[in-house]
C-alpha cells in the first residue's frame, strides 16, 4: 500500500521541529559572546588595559620591586655618600704666588726667595750666604730662581722694589716681605732672617 506524499512531508516536518528547538536552546545556553560584527557607523570603544593585580597581601609588582631594592642594603648600615677626590677640592694656585710658597707660609715657616742671574761676584757671594742658612735657622725654607722669572712672584715682591741681581726676599711673620739686594755676607743675611721671624 503506497503512503501518500502529503503524509510523508507532514512526518518529516514534525521530526525537524524538535531538532530546531534543541539547537536554539543550546546556542542560547552556551553563554558565548556575540561574534557578529558591529553595525556600520557604530562607535567601537577600545578595551582598557587592566591594572597589575595585587597579590593576596595587597602588594603590587611595582611595590615589590621597590622593596627589593631597599632590602639590598642591610638595616642599620649608613648609606655611603660619594666624596670628591682631595685633588678636586684643592684650590687652584694663584698666578704670581706659587703654591709651594703659600703652603710654606701656611705652616708658619719663613720663606727665603733667592733671585739671581748667576753672572756676577755678588751673585756668588749671596749664594754662599743663602746656603749658610741651612741648619742655622729652624722652620725656614729656601727657594731659588732666575731673576728673569720675577713675574712668577709678582704678588710676593709687589712694592718691595726688586730690580737687580742678586736679590734675597725674606717672608716672615704675617707674610711681610723684606728685600736684601746686592752683596750680602752670611752673618748679615742670618740676622735679617731672624728679624723677619720675630
């Protein structure tokens, strides 16, 4: 016996209705996000980056890094400050006043500056008198230079009237200069130095 076509279509329609129903229920219950593209002209707001999460104690990663840096120095140990080298702290020498002479005066010593060109008899006599000071006067230092370098000592001999060779400039107490020009014997020069120290 042949089944009418209408009956076959009716049976097939009844079978498809439950299948479509269950398929729609599964799509609605999956909770998935709508992947369909936004409508044309709709404004799309970019998602904001999430802030770093804090751990269970409420400490952020940045705070952990700061604490790690602080923990590198043991407690109670003072921080070491960078110090400038002694050479950088030292004052530059003043032109016309050599640093060695300034240091000698700062120690409370007497300075004997012998300026000569070494050509005449008076220069040789004065050189002997200057050498004779060694061991006879305490806290005295002798400096010898050529008269042509007088400009290197211009702040020392300023107003002293040094103009010829030989010249012995004595710097005593207070840095006051006295000058002995020309020939001088050892005893006279020694007395000049002693007077300058008073």
